[in-house]
């Protein structure tokens, strides 16, 4: 499990406070088990039971709309469309079988209801992807908000709009040569190729272990989180937003993540666009204008704390999970 999956799983475990929790990496279900929690839909089909004909309660975390992601990653070929059809068949069966569905956004719940003509109102709960608490000390890193510094953290997949992010930075640099960008990624060779492709200056590539990532992120003022307007991004809740905000970073992001639009209000500290509508040059120009504003540290902390108290809140989701479990008469 990666860090985000482990955090999410631990949140579930805390909610099962009156149950004995058994963590297993094998598909064998012990006789004393009553509730089975899986974090990937495919795991349900691999389960093997020591006691047959027993009625179990199934809980599953739906991390993304898998069939649509498969089609995208395989470039919408005929093979990918056949794969999407098959995966949708398995997905529908899993959704029908699962007694409590964890969705990462309300948009994901709505998407599944529209796609499969099913209702999940009584058997679902929405918990966004996140794994960090707000670190107020990160707002006071020396000269943090005085420098025109950017960071991009994560993999360099095309659907994450890495090339658009680099092009926006290039235009910012052309306006202000003090601008700096750091790519924090394990894909160093690909990063070097992209830097060469766009003839970028003041761009560095680094990599830090997960346990040190937040300390590194705290050094930067802005973080890129651009996405295109499609169903995959509409229903997602990228963990990167949580990581950026937890480190006091001002995100440069797009308005296509529906859950963020409904739950994250950065007030005067919002730099938000629509790639399909705004040119990359316009995005760069608006960032340059935004950067001329002074940052009131106490005010930005207040804005971010509000988001963490209402949206990225363990207490909130643990309470909601327990209520949902109680409503299922487990």
C-alpha cells in the first residue's frame, strides 16, 4: 500500500472501533470474520472462504472509475473499448454486491448512479483522498511567500497535464527570470527530456522519500495541479491538493474537480483556471499579476484551517462512517 492508501485504510480501522480488525494480505477469509473490507474492487473476486454459505457484509473503497481510466491509459483503441466494456461488467457486479461503498467524491457517486441506473444513497459514504494534516509551521518558512517558486510533485503522466504546467512556467519565466520550478518525481529521465523539449531555464529535478516530502514542499509558494475536463478528473479528489495545502502552498489548479469546487474555497488565495477555455499565456499572465499581491500569513492560515476542519477532517469522517455502519445494522 502507498502512503495515501494506508492513511485511508487506517481511517476505516479507527471507525470500526467496536470491532476486532484483522489485516490480511492474502485472500483467505477466516471463519470468525463477519465484515470484509477491500481497497480494490478486484480483490472481492479473489476471496476464498474457510466457511462457505455464510452471509458477509462487504465494504469496498472505490478509488477511481477504473473502466474509463483503462480506456484513457490505452489511448481509446478498440482493445481499450473492449476492456472498458468487460471492466464495466465487473464493476457493476461489484457495486451491486458491496453493502457499503466508499466513494472519493459525491461526483463519483452520481457518476455510478447515472452509468448503472443504481441508487447508492443508503449504501455509500463519501471520503476524499487525503493523507496529511495542516502544518502551520510550513507557512513561516523563511521568505516562502516572497519568492516566485513553483513545485510539481508526483508522476509525469500526460493526463496530469505536466506539459501544460511546464509551458505555463516557461511563460512566467519569460516575464520574470527569478521564477523557479522544482519537479519532485522519481521519473528523472523523463523530466530531463521534458526540460530539454521546452528549453526550460531555472527548472530542477529532485526526489525525496515520502516521509520527507512535506518538509520539502513547505519551501515553495505555488504548486501545479492542472487537469482537463473529463469524467475521470471530474470525480477524482487528487491527494496532491491535500499535500499542497498542508504545506502552505498556493495551488495553481483547474476548476474541473467537482468535489473541490463544492468544498474548497481559497478566497483571495485561489489561482484557478479552465485549460479548455483559458490559454496557457493567459494562465501565466494571471499568475504574474497574482504574485504582486502581498500574502498575509495569519489570514492564509485561517483560510486553510477552515478547509481542514470541514473537508480534510479525520473526526468528521470517522463519525460519518460509524453512523453509516450503524444504519446498516451490522
